[in-house]
C-alpha cells in the first residue's frame, strides 16, 4: 500500500472523518460564541477578557484551534493534490502552507494562553 507523506494521516477515510469532526467542532464553537455575543449585548472588553480568562474557555478555544489547523491542512492538501500536478511546485506550496498554519497555531496558542 502506498502512503502519501503529505496526507494528514495517510488514509483517505481518516482524513475525511477528521475533516468532518473538525467542522462540527468549529461549528459548535462558532454557535457558542454567537450565543455569548447575542446574550450579552453590552459586552465590553472586561467581560470578554473574563470569559477567555476561564480555564474551560481556554481549553475549548485550544481544541477549536487544533480543529482549524487539521481542517485547513486537509482541505488545502486536497486542493493542491487535485489541481497542482507538478510535484516540484506542489511540495513547496505544501511546505509553505504547513509553516503558515503552524505559525498561526502557535500565535493562537500564545494569545489564548497569554504566554
């Protein structure tokens, strides 16, 4: 069996499942944030900071960040694999995407955990 080194897991079914689960996680996270915003019409910075200062909110946001990373990588990898056929072009693009996603993930973790 041939495994592609640039695939998220090397298994199409697993990639599909990870993308669907991550989409659900991100959807629930966005709905939760929307409910919080709508239920607090006069929300100010202190309230927002208090919400994101809670450990449970930091954990939920961290899970959402990981879901976003996995979801974006699988999506971009699929598009690049389908539409960019020359390996000499596709591989550098994949490396750039991975580096950008890792930078965004680290930046998000730094913001959420106030490192």
